């Protein structure tokens, strides 16, 4: 009774009531493994000869941050609109998404961004200024020479480019058919390069003997004059054939209106495809004559498929023996071949199939067997302390270092490899003049993308990418719980009938929404896209958002949930030093 | 991938003493993000009784009332009455109990509160044993589990009690399962429950326990997801005890869920087949009650 009265008089029940928070408990001391944000290398970027930060480009594009995406590309490649059309997309071959559904349409996205950059007039300005002004001479305004000039320009150099022709672009202008790359796009990309203050001197053929004088006038010289010597068949009657690249150049100069009748194109590379596909458009009926089988062709499968769709015919396992004129026609005598195992280089070998012959009557004959360097421009072959062979370039030391690059030194002849060569040259020359000859290898090592050989300008300049872990993220290291299958978006593409009708560009370009949607298919392998899974699932509230994500080690107990729930392997765990 | 949308507000404090990788902590974190600050939490004896902080500390930014083991339902009812008397009817009263405190010792108290249709939200965070006292089996412990009271060859050979059906049998206004691996779904259900004012509501939250289950702490969320993807812990809602909605449908065999866990390591392939059959049977029964097709479990992002 008494208690009852007391309680009713004093309704407040006496309970222990906490007044402090647990914030003062430093639970980080429990930890024996430590998670950390550890951005790694995406396979696409490592496979891109130009070392583009593809995972990041996709991330930015997916967010609609198109300008940032363009600037990210332009740091590593001056030709996104061009490469977005003609690149052989090694990136897509390496894309982790291929193990899930289909690779990301990286080239299509690049084309979209490249075109947008041209439409908007977006460009990069020089990123640094050397203490002493530097001036380079560049021989050849092809993709390698223009890239070398561009990257040197970004590094604050001034450059003069000597070009024998009256227009820039080299093989991009004369060797790639207009249905793959229009003249307009190329011209505008070159114009953007020139905005860095680069000057092209047209109609200026440089001979090897001019080099000594040029080296006196400039701080460095880049030779990117390409392969001017086409490989010959060496059969009787070869003079009846037109050389494929010459022919493509004549078409692009507007010197060829039409070709009629059957045309044989000898070769199995991408140039053979370009020639055959151009012939279709000019009204001829081309047959590709190749000594091995289709699967052995060095041409990219995509190019072969497109050619066949357009009506190009293919003769496999035949090797030309001679060509004879017969009135208006040419009779090509062919030796039948048979597969004969695999050569030491891993390529299929063929051997003559006894005496079996065929003859082929055609109206015109083309060869597309590749080219080699003119002997006077062959890169130096000697071994010397003052000479470095670095994959995409060969560089010789001297008061004005001399670089041979582009197709002269590249193993793969592509526009993107030419960009790689120009970039390597620029970084090597800049290092050589700023830090000294003996620092080149180390400096290029710092700029490496993943395990190499691609190089990054951003890393060279010490940007955030330089700190990225060079380990390439594999599909197994991603967390697929957060992704669902999504169809790859394709741009419009002309039907084979439309394609046969002329030289207009075959592929359409993504609309904005399509580019964003395709870019969001990207897993963003290895890079933080601020999805915040680490922050959301942390039981300790120990992940902080800011610019990037930060782990509060005072509280993190090292459970590792953030590492596992990161969809893209942008975190790692390491043992805590005891 | 669409990033998960989870409210920024934080009511869980750093420095709590939950084990590394504790699923029950993640559960509370999401629960309060959904409910907001106008919430009183009632916690009976359980791990969370400890995680909530030893006097004079608290790990939550909302009031907590610690209660005796068996009394979550009753205590929450009392807090409700007190708040109503003080003219604070809008405050959410959340009972937050473990599986031992819900399936076993607290069942009568819960049953009473639900039968009275008290205006409370009762949450069972389920780690499938008495974890705070050292992994003793509860009636929530699933078939096949080794615990300290079902050790070695004496592993548990009875099935997990179906608590959701128990609640459905009370014709409770709203009951739902939720998982820490599916925060958006979980937060939606907590908000739905909060907004169903005036009635008793029940949420059954799957909360993996790396310490008690013998799994590496980094797999906490992954395992919770696997439980859903194998139909071991389907996500669904029941309104008024009769209207069922399935939120997910698994796409993996139970092996994927069982094999990473120490507590199931002893199971033979035949045992795992038995468990698969039980899971399939439960799933069929549940499917039969639900209207409309479920969504697929993995498609959350
Ligand atoms: C009446 C009573 N019996 C036993 C205990 C000891 N005890 C405290 S917590 C706990 C286990 C609780 O298990 P569960 O409810 O599943 O929560 P968990 O610890 O697993 O989170 C026990 C047995 C107690 N506090 N009160
Ligand atoms: S998913 Fe994206 S980041 Fe990953 S490899 Fe493909 S393009 Fe690169
Ligand atoms: Mg428990």
C-alpha cells in the first residue's frame, strides 16, 4: 500500500538511462585484416593500344557526363571519332561482360563521344609548360605523326609537321575507304589537333639525308612516314595488277568513278577487304584470291563477314602463278594449295596440291599483300647504348633525339597502334629532354596501363590513374549479384544493298539515350563508381562518402563485407601489420 | 547496375560491440533508416541487448528499453500504452527480439500482443540460435544444424518452426520476411509496417551470424542473399493472415547456401537432398498461397 502511494505520488520510474554513445569505443583495434579502396585495371583499358581509361569513360558516359568522358578520351587519344569508326576494338575482345552476356559496345560509345566532341568543339589544352621551350619536327602527318605532335603539344612543346601530300591524315585519308571513315570527320579531328598550335607544312617531302639538318634546328625529331614499299607477288605478269593501297588512294582522290567486270583481289588482310568492298561499290564483281583458308586470313572476321554480305566472293587455297593479258581480260593461273600443318609461328601452313591448277578470267587485277618500309627509312638495327627499341618506337639518343614510329616500328598496323606509337614517342622525348636519356625506361614504366604495353598520359603526368593497381580484374573477381543480363545496343547499320550503292558511312551513331544505356552495361571493372555498396552494408558505419570513399580505421573491425559486396573489385583486404 | 537506394539518415552509432560482420547490426541499421527518429525500441535479452550498449552508453540514436527475455511483446504493449497516455500516439514502438526471444521463450508474449492487436511493430531478427549465450539451438534453428546443444552426430533433426505461419494464424494485419541482402525491399517493408498504424505488425528479418554459423565474416550479406536465392528464406508478405505476396523466387540449389557454412559442413549429399526436398515442399506450399508470379530473387540491382 505504501509503495503504491509512493509510486502514484512519484510517477517517474527510476531506470538507469544511458546518456553517452558508443562513439568513444575504438573498435578498429579488433581488426586483423584491413580493407582499402584499391582501384585496379580493367581488361579493356589494358587491351587498348592507346591506353584509354575505358571503364571510366563508360562510367562518365553512363551518367551523362559526356564532356568529362570526352576529355578523358582526349587525354589518351586525339582521334576518338576516327577510332570510334575504324578501331579493331581489342577492348571489346577483352571485355569481362563477354563472360556474362555480350561485350560492351565500347567502339560505338567512342564514336558517339567522338562525334559529340566535334559537334561541341570540345578540346584539350596543353597540360604543362616545359621550363625551356621545346620544339619538335615530325615527319609525316599520318596517325602516328599527328599523335606524336598532339601529345607533345599537350606536354607544352611546339611542333612542326612535314607532310609530302597536300592534305593531312596519311593512311586515314588515303588508305581507309570513305564508307568506314568520312573525310569530313578526319579533317575536323585534325583541325582540333592543330588548335594546340601545331603547324603542318604540306608538300614537303623529307629525305633521310635531310635529317641531319633538321636535327640541328629542332630539339627532337619523330619519323612517322609509314610503309611506302608495297610487297610484290613476284610472278610473271604482275605488272597487270594495280596495287591495292594505291587504288584506295586514287578512289579517295576522286580519280576512279567506276570499275566493271570481274576483279581479282589477291591477299587476305584488311586491305584486301577494303579493296574488294570498294570495288563492289564501284560496280565490279570482286573475288578475293587467298592462298590459305578463310580462318587463316589476317583480316578481322568482322571485315570478312561484311565483305561477303556485300557480295564479295572468296577463293581459298589458291596461289597465283602468273597473269596473262587476253584482249580486255586477264587470265590468272592459280596453283591449288592444301593445308600442311602449322608453322613455327603458329599460323597454318599450306603447300601446293600436286600439279592441280585453275585459271581465272578477270577484267582487272589487284594485289593487297601489305607493305614494308622503304629501305632508306628502315629504323636503325644496330645494338647500342644510345638506341632503345621499345615496341611502338625506336629512339636514338643525340643532341636532338630521333624517334622512328608508326608503321615503321609497330607490329600491328592500325590507327590505334599509331596513336600508341605517337604517345610513346612524346613521353619518351619529354622524359629524355626533361630528365635525361637514362630515365626513359623508368618513366614509361610509370605511365604503363596495367601490365602494359599501353601507356597513359594521365599516369605520366602523375594523375590519379598513376596510383591504380596494375592488376587486371578478371570476371571471377567481380560480384555478379548486382548485374542482370542486358542486350547490347546496336546502332543502325546499312543493309548490304544500301552499302553496295555507294561510299556513305555504313554505321550510324548512338542517340544520347542509347550511348548512356550501353555505357551503363559496363561493369566499371576495378574502379569505384560510387555505387556505395561498401557504405550501405558496413555494419560499423565505417565507410565515409566524400570525393571517393574513405574507411574509418578507428571503427572498422575488418569484417570484409565491403570488399565482397563491391560489385567491381575496387577494394582489397590486406593483413594488418601486428 | 542501378545503385541501391538507401536513406542517408543514420541512427546506428559507431563503436558498438557487435561481432565483426554481424548481420543483426546491418538489420538494425536498415530498420532505423526506414523508421526514422520517432521510434522507441524494446529489446529483450539477446545479442542486441549487448550491442545496444552497456550503461551508460547507447549505440542507437533512438530510445531503447531493455526488457526481460520473455517479455518483448508485453513490454512493447506497455510502452505503447504509456506513449498513448502521454499523447504521443504517432511514435512507433518496435520490439526487436532474437529468434530465441521470439520463437521460444517470448512466443506467448508475442501471441498475446498480436491477439490484442496492439499498435506495435514486432521484429524478429533471426540468426537461428541463441547466439548471445554461445550458439544453443532454438526452435528457429534449421534441420541439419550443429550447435553447442546439437553437437556432432546429434545435429538438429527437426525442422525450423514456421513463425510466419504462426503469425498468419493470428490473422495479423501485416507480416513479412525481409533480408539484409535486399535493403530496398527491407526498407520498403519496414515503412509499410510503420505506416499500418493501429495494428500489430510482424517482420521476420534474416540476419546471418558469421560467429555462430562458422562462416567468414565477409560472407554475411552474400549468405543472406543465397538464402533467398535458394528459397531457404523466401521474401514474402502476408496481409490479414490470408493475402500472400511473393517477392522473390530462388534460382539456385540449397547446396550453394549450405556449403560455405561450418554449421552444415558435416551434412552428406543425401542429407542435403533431404533438405532440398523440405525447402521445395515449403516453397510449393507458399506458392500455392500466393497470388501472381514472384519476381526473380537476383534482380535487385
Ligand atoms: C529468462 C532468461 N533465460 C536465459 C537468459 C540468458 N540469455 C540471454 S540472451 C540469450 C539468448 C538469446 O537468443 P536469441 O533470442 O536468439 O538472440 P541472440 O542472442 O541469438 O541474438 C539467453 C539464453 C536470460 N537473459 N533470461
Ligand atoms: S565491363 Fe566495362 S570496365 Fe569491365 S571490361 Fe567491359 S568495358 Fe571494361
Ligand atoms: Mg538468435
